[in-house]
C-alpha cells in the first residue's frame, strides 16, 4: 500500500492569529511595486527657470523698444533757464560804531523756455535765492517764492522775483567791494531756484521730480548787453 500524499497547507481564515508568532506582532504590509509607466516623475526645476529667464528677456526687450519708440517720436528736450534782467534799485552801505550794514532791494526776471513740441512741463512752488559777489565775497540778498506754473509746448514763461535785505551786517571791507562792483556794474549776480517739475505727454502726467537751477557769476554789465547765458539744471538735488 502506497503512502498517502502530504496534505497542502490550508489557507488561513480572515482574522486568524498564529499562536506561534510573538504576541502583538503583525507583519508590515508590502508596498506594491508599480510598473515604470505608473511611477510619478520628478519635477524639473530647470524648465521653470528657463521659462522665467525667457519671459524676463522678452519683457526687457519690449520695454527697450517702447522707450526707443517714445524717444524718437517725442524727441524730449530739457527746459532752458536764464536770467533775462537783474536790477538793484536800492544798494546802500551804512557804517556805524556798531558795524557796517547793507540795505538792498533786487528785481530779477527769469525766463523758462520749453523747446519741446509734444511735451508740457509742470512746475511746483519755486524758491528763488538771490546773492551777489563770488567766492568768499558772496552775500545773500534774500529769498522769494514763485507760485506753481505750467510751461506749455514751445512756450516761454517769465518769472519776476523781488527780494529785500534790510540792515544786513557785513564786513566793512566786503561792503566796500560790493558797493564798488555795484557802481561799475561788474558785480556778479547769482540766482538759485529750487522747484519740482513734472512732464505731460499725450494726456499723461508723470510725478514731480526735484530740480535745482543755478545761474552763477553773471555780471550786471553782461545783462545790460543782452547776454543771457543758460543756467545749469541739477536733478534730485536741493
């Protein structure tokens, strides 16, 4: 009689606990192995960086093209300032035991020209300082305020400025030098204007930018001969 075949192991029913296994031990479930086609692909950061660089380059090129088109179509030019006339109706030097005093009244006419055919300049309130003399001899003769104004396309605006210095104590030697220059019309005149300016183009208006205008070393004799040198313009300075 042949031996009976060894019976195969029976499948364990659900919830069956092997008495031979340690108490409380449960084998960890195996993570299913997915085929390569189902595996998540890693994101490539280089693609995003390249897209950003390309977008930035295109934007920069568009800005440059727009600026070039604007420049050649508008052809912007800076405004021009110069002193048209300068008068000192009163210039008295008084010597007293307490010192030497100066009394002076000035009248200045500045011209502001806009040479542009497509741009308008808008000026805020302007402070104008008047002084005479050069170097160590420079002496302040007062400050005046000019209200805001508009300089339209290819237009010239005249600004009248009056200042007054009363009982200004000065060195006796300096006072005599200034008085001598006043009488000979060789006295140097200095005008400094501090303002803010904005630009208007095609109905659009920019913000205001700080501007300082300086007209230095102009003699009264020059102005009497209609010699009106241009003043220097400095931006972002006060």
